[in-house]
């Protein structure tokens, strides 16, 4: 599929998808005509989860449990 179609499918801008192509993060090639073709869409898999919690004073400590 064309890079523009891939970007729409992944929910990112064309510029972001092009940057991924330039960095070699996509299984894609550029045809002699200049068209960039993505061979197989990569499935997005969460590699990790980040949790952030902050209590700014002692009286808000109970809010941390929520």
C-alpha cells in the first residue's frame, strides 16, 4: 500500500510515516517513480506501560488510592 494510505490506517500524519520510512522503521521501498510502498503493515503492540502518580501534600495522600 502507498505510504499515505498506511499513514491514514495507522492514524498518523504522512510526515510521521515518512520519518519512520527514512529511519528504516518500516518494511517499505521507494519505487523509481518516487512512490513509497509499504509491504506489510506492522501491528502495533504495546511494549510497556507507564504509570505516574503524584501527591503534593500529606492531606492528599488518600487521593492516591483512587
